[in-house]
C-alpha cells in the first residue's frame, strides 16, 4: 500500500476497476529499463538500442499471447503502443473513420454504431466525429442489465454499418458482452469491429484472431501493470490514419519514442495474467459473492445492478435507494476506498451515463455504489468491508430518521 497511506490509516481498497495496484513482479521487470538498460528502442546502431528493441519485442509477444493475437507462430498482428486506453480508442475510432470516410461515395454518411454506456473515451470521440459531420452515430439499445440487443444490432448491420464499437466489459456495472458473437455478426456484414477491452483483457478470455476482432484497445493499469501505458491491436491489413505525427515510429501510426519501462511492465503484466487469470478470477468471484451475500442479508432494500450471471468477477455494483451515496461515503471514506461514479471519467462524480442508460430511477441513481475487488483483496478485508458498510448504512438511516 502507498507510503502516503500506510503512514496514516489505510482504507480497504475496493476500487480495482478504477485502477489496480501494480504487481511487485511487474515493477521488478521494469526497474532495469529506467537505468542500465535505458536505450532508445529506435537506436539501431548500438547495443543499448538493441536491448530496448528486444525488450519491446518480448512485451509484444507477451501481450499477443494473452489475447490470441498471433496469426500463426511468430507472426503477430500490428500492435501500437500508446499512453493508455483513451489514446488507443482515439486512434482506433478517429484513425479508422478519417481513413475510410473519404473513400465512401457521397451518397451516404459513414455509419458508426456504439452503446450508450461505453466509456466516455468512446462516446465523446464518436460524438465529436458526428459533430464534424464525418459519421452518422447510431446508439444501440441496452436493457436494464446493460446487455446489448443482438437482433437490433443485426438489423442495423443489415442496413449498413461501417464501424461498430462495443466494449468487452463495462467499467461501472461490470456487464460482460458477447464479443465472440458480436465479432462474428460484424464479419458477416463486412463491418469493422472495434472492441474496448480495457476492463476485460486479463480478466476473461479474449481471442482477437480466432473471434475476428478488427481493433482491440487495452491498458496496463487495470491488470496490475503501469499507468500511462496501453496498446491497440490492429488486424493485419486494416488501415488507420495516424493521429500523432513525428518520427514515423510504429509504422508511422504513432510517432514518439517508446516508453520502454512501461511497455516492459505491460508485457509482464500480460504474461502474469495469462498464467494466473483463471485462478485469480475464480477466487475474486468467491469473495465478491460473499460480500454480496452479507450485504443482502443486512440491507433488505439492496439492489445489485448489472447482469449478475454475466459480470466481471471483481464487480459489485449496488444501489441503496433510501440512502444517498454522498451521505454513506461520508461515513465510509476513512475506512473503505470505493466509487460512486466511474473514476476514469474525471474528478467529478456526476450522475452516471451508464446508470441512466440502464434506466435506474432517481433514488437508485443517488444511492449507487461501485465496489470492485481484485487479486490482492483478502477474505479478512471482505468481512471488515461488510461490517463497515452495514454499520454506515444503519448510521445513515438513523440520521435520516428512517428507522
Ligand atoms: N475504457 C474503459 C472501459 C475504462 O474503464 C477506462 C478506464 O480508465 C478507459 C477506457 C480509459 O483508460 P485509460 O485510463 O488507460 O486511458
């Protein structure tokens, strides 16, 4: 835990969907690349450069292995290293639309479809492209669990879609989407499919090559790797327009000196996830289920949001309609680190577009809490967290004179 927090009182961390602590083994792998092995991966004329370039190749293999991005042994799909998922998403959406939109005949607009509960990095980019007059934006329906309507998707594909952007799992309610089925549908109708895998890669199986995904974004800080380092995997033959110009690095698609320590860390995090994901996620789901059961036993009005049979193992999204979350957080803050909105949006915890999209009523919206667990969460922390939450709930009810 952080030196800052451990010096004081340390709240139990239940905000893994905002960011995960870095695995100490990832840090260990990164450290040499800050000092002795500090070369620039583009320096082709000396050993320092070769060492850095080799480390990047190794990280690419580790990442490709996690998400099945090898065409056949030794041959990978192009992989663009970025500063995180937000940049990967911008490169995917803007890069694809700006490359392909001018090639359309003038009879129709480029059609881009997405879900209303995607991360803001997707939604705001898509809306900006719409404002620029480059795309017709289609917002697909979701149900009360946040699930997609596959029949509606197929109807839209039949009418002609050029690009489909659907996340693999939602960052607030944890709903997991049927990516394999969606990729197959998109392929059947010759539509490019971009998948934001930020919350899902390393937590659930994703098979880029086998499922036929066109573009896949991911980020290090959701899988026990470093912040500020992510990637976009691009299906071989897919053309994108660069968004950052300069020295022509990375096939000219993303200029800039590579962040070698960060990339090494992301690669190591992927290797660890490939080896440990299954066991870690099963354990995390057990702890999550225990927490949910304890809260349900003591808080009769508790609502569990999202798609319970198909949600991320570490996600527990709740609403307590009679108690506004700001009041509850007042009691909880010193003891529990959790979220009332999604931290990745900004410092502002405005009412969530995800919860509005699934149709929560005003009380359920005001009483919403996201708890998210991960591989370092312990059984003892879960028991304590349940005690703290139940106690805070009772204090809040007493304050509101509800009991
Ligand atoms: N997409 C999703 C689903 C996320 O949860 C996040 C959260 O941070 C992002 C994109 C943005 O990722 P990054 O922080 O790496 O830019």
